[in-house]
C-alpha cells in the first residue's frame, strides 16, 4: 500500500506525523482515522489502504508522544487527552480539509478516537462519525476480563508507575503502551467517573457531547474484552443531540471465531466487516 507522510504543525509549537493514502482515481470523500489509546497509526495501514482503493482519501495520524509523532522521552512532554483533541485532531481535520476540496469528511474513531470528537475544534466539518469498539471507560462497567484488573491498574499500577517514571511505562508493564503523564492522569480520572469524560471534565464537557449533532454509527462487538455493552451504550448516550445507530455484532455473524477490541482492523474482515458493515456508512 502506498502513502505519503507529512509533518503537521499543531499550533502550539508541536507537530504530529500524518500519512495520506490516496485513491487511484477521483476522490469520493475524505476519511480521517482517529486511533485508540496508545495505538500507532501504523496499526491501521492495511485498513486505510483498502479504503483508499475504494475511492477515499484516507489519513492516519499519531497524537503527540505516540508512534511516529513521538520525539524522544516522554518525561518532559506536557500534554493530555484534551490537548490531543484541541490541537492534534483539529490540525488533522484542517489538513484533510485542504485536500478534499469541499467533499464530505468522515471520522472513523477507534475506542478513544470515538470519544474525543466533541472536544475537537472544527468538528462541524465532519459529515458523519463511525465509532469502532468505542464506549465509556468507566471501570465498574468494563467487560469482565478488564474489570478484574482495572482496580489494580487505576489505584496501584498507574499512579505508582507514573509518579516514579514521570510517564506511564505501559510497554514494560504490558498495559496499553507508553503514555505521557498528563494523558494517563486525565484518562484515570475519566475511567473512575461513572459518566467518564462528560462527568470528569464538568458541565462544559457534558454540553460538548450533547451539542455534537452529526450522524453517528456505532460498530461494537459482543466479544470485546474491554468494552461491555453498557460501556458502549453509556458513551453513546452522551451524544444526546446526534442521530445514532447502534450495531452490536457477534463474531459468528461474520463467520469469525473472534473480533475483540482490535480485530475489526485485521485484513481478514475485508469482505465482511469492512465491505458489508463499514463501507455502506460512508455515503
């Protein structure tokens, strides 16, 4: 799969890396893929290349401190999730807007990527959001497998490791991946609040969720090891001003043994999840 890579200034002295996957002919629309927490844009390359072959100009990008946008150590990186949204995601939308000449722009948000659009300046440029395996991270409503370890993560591992190291050493702990300290502290606050970001960030955040008015399609999976059905319903319930369509799929419905939290983006699902369940939404 071919792509071009470029550096995008994000307006506060920082920059992120973006990859553009261009279609072979006329551009139908733009697609911006917003990654899950701690996941590099390289994870989405096969999916982005396939979408480009369907006629879309597709962009992937890394939040500052993550993947290709990481520059050196994380101890001195002063950022949090809201900075990712307000600066990095906003710059990604602006960069795509320059490329697609007024055509529709679709936002595909994987997990965290489907949670943060309300905080992104310029989100009115997005025609539709498709969320993949996205829900609230409130730990008491997590899927059983995650809930068993969530208390230890949020009350022991995360605060202790982040304080000692100056960032969250997730790679060494085999949890999520390395994250800037500000990101981890803020994410922890969200996951400990029953209303997740809408509760932890106060009334303005709740209003931002309610104010998002674009159509939203949720694709979630019964075997997601992180997000329960309740997580998914709770997060999308915050989008009270948006027309929402919820599709919860079992692996057997697409002839698979497993999908989980990350499986949607495997090329194995090109003819099922990608072509049958995702592509019809990008119209």
